[in-house]
């Protein structure tokens, strides 16, 4: 099944390359993308972006295609911050993904103090070792493992997958989620959700904000890392050094648009816009 969308507001490279997901590879003229237990092929000719999958409804939601990003871009530009204005204009095709919550929690635990190629490698080994093998468009892929599989794997599996000190975090967090699930977190406010996420092993403030933003759809979250600190000092002339206070500053400034604007700023700075 296929569907297409206006490429002006859906650029696969911008969507996938901005650090919100790790399970994609170049494929044909575009990208092979895996989320949870599903896969799709996404590519663009610059006019239309086409998505081919076995579950169109899932990936239509995954790429957040119900939302009008032209309005978000206009609001971002209205703040009058040069970097943000340039980034929102140049990155019109960037969209925030609606991703599987458990996959996001485990993935961003892996991501801490790590680089993207290594993160992708570790997640690939975890999926290859514990996920189910499937095929789409002649391409083999592995589903993201269930929490039961992860919890039963034990610390040694994660160590052998290259997780380093994160092996303990993944073993203990998966055991806890197997026991408690994550559904009880769904109704929480963003602030309360973040507070609860911080109680999981291996989850610090930045990881909690990423999971809230990319896994729970809390678009008023604003992850702060070394790039955001740099932006805060260079482009907002800020003098705070505490990341929690920088987070509070941006959340207050951008409100419900904080998560979108974080991605424009983060990716725009990395792209030297």
C-alpha cells in the first residue's frame, strides 16, 4: 500500500536525520524505516513524498501527517530569533514522529553519552538477537523486541550487544516495565510524566524529555544537550549554566511548540544554517 504527501512539508532526510529515531537505512532512492514491528519505504522526488508499507494507517500517524506544519513554522518564525527563522524556513520538511513508547525508552537509554552510528549498531544487535525476523520489499529486518524478551535476556545479553554500562539500566528497566507496563504514564501531564520517567534506571533529564517528546507525544517537552546549551548561549545570549534551568527557560518561552522548535534549533545548528 502506498500514499503520498506534499514534499514541502515532508522531507524524509530531515525527518530521519535529526536524531529522533535510529532505525532507518538508505534504500533505493530513499530510506527503509522500521518502527516497532513494522517497516516502510519512504522516498521523495522533491514534489511528493511517497510511503510504501503494509500498514498505511500506522505510518501516516508515525510521520504525523494529520498535523498542519505550516502553522507551526509560522509561529516559530514569529519569535524573531534569526537561527530559528532560518531553520524553520530551511527545514520545512521536518516532522516530529509518533513512535512506540517502549522502543523510545530503551533506545534513548542506549543513546546517552553515545554517538549515532554506535547507537544504531547497538539497537540493531538488540533487535537482531531478540526481535522477529521479517521481510518487506525483499529487505530483511527485525522487529523491536517485546519487553518480556528484553527482561528475560538479562544483563549479559546487553553487555554482549555492546551497551557498556547501560547493560544494567536496560536489564533493570525492562524488568520493571514487564511488571508495571507503561500505560499508567499515558494520562500524566508533561511535568508529572518527566518526574516519573526519571525514576527509571538510566533515565536522566535529557532522556526523559526525549522519551516524553518522541514516545508520548508531549510536544511541550524540550530536551537539552550540549548543542542546545551552545544555542542558548550563542543565539539567545543566555547566562544560565544549569541544564534544568535552560530547559525551563525554553519551555516557558515556546510553550506548546517547544518540542517542534527544539528540533528546528537543534538540527538547524548542526546543519550550520
